[in-house]
């Protein structure tokens, strides 16, 4: 089998760190890059017989691209702290690496959970990420949010999926979306012209309508309605923050 390095990026993940590491025990190397957690994440990770590095966090793509070349092995698996490698996914990863892989990277789907329920629709149904890849042939695109792997070769698909406990609370979801809106404002400044009611009214409405109606969020009940509203709110806040940014107002 090709040897595998697994990487986790953390900050204040004490509620996740032990179980995510336990789900990755099949890897030949596990690296935790912690951004000076204050809740005991660093100390807990050090007690679990893995490599732990502390480094200031700028944004996800930058942090991941910094650590990837430092992995010992040719193949890398990146797992978020709120994700788990299921036993079936573990088996498929091992089988893939044992079979002279045909691709240099692989998409892995995610079964998302929110507010204690599995989310089947709401735009999250076909959620997938490139997380298993050859160390020297893949890097993340330099984006503040929603970064994707750029692979110098063909990309395949694994059948099994991560278990993803997306947001444990509504507050956590809102906090993350608010942070995304702040980061996206800087990116959208470069490609957005004059701000108009289209940005403040129609685009947020479309954000809600797309997730709740077009992507069948209504079939997820209250959870789907919540996702739709928060997605629309996030789009609205993106442009409000861009409006403030252009006026030098924090």
C-alpha cells in the first residue's frame, strides 16, 4: 500500500479532536496544525501520539498549502475537525492506495448533518471535496474561502463519504457564515461594480430561493428552511460588508 499522511487544521476543536484522530488511525502519519487554540485542543492532540504543530492562521488555503509539502508520504488525506472517516470510507481509501491508483486525486462526498438531522437536500445533497491526493501534484487555489484543489492530472471519485457534522448549533452556523461574508467582501470588491438594490435585495432572495425551492430545501423541513434563510442572509451581509469596506468603515 502507498503510505498516507493525514492532515487536520484546527482552532478550538476540543469537542472534535479526539474522535477525528481516532477515525484516521489507519494513516501512516497524522499531522495536526493548530492555530493557538485556547480550549485545550493543542494539549489534547499532543497526548494522542500524533505530530502537532502550532502556526498562526491566516486563511485555510494558505495554511493547507504550507503544511502539504511537509507531509512525509506521497499521498495526503485532509480531514476537517468536524468530519469523520467512516469504516467504509477507510476501507475504500486503503483499497484505492493498494491498487496502483489511476488518478492523482480523488473527490470524496460528505453526508452532512445540521441541528441533529441528516440534510438530504438544501444544496448539500451532492456536497463533495477533493481530499485524497498526491502531495507533489496538488495545491489549493489561493482563495480566502471555498478553496478547491488544483490537480496536475486526472481526478477520480470515491464511492464512500465522510460523515460531516456540519454545524452543531445555529449560532455556530451564523458565526461561520458571517466570517465568510467578511472574507468574501474583499474578494468581491475586485469583481463587483457599483452596488445596487440588485445586490442587496434580489441576490439575497435568490440565495434563499435557490436553497429552499430549487434545491428542495423544503423537503428537509425546519432544517432546510433555516439553511435557506441563513444562505440568503449571508449573501446580504457579503454586500453590506463590501459597502462598508469601500467606505473605510469597520
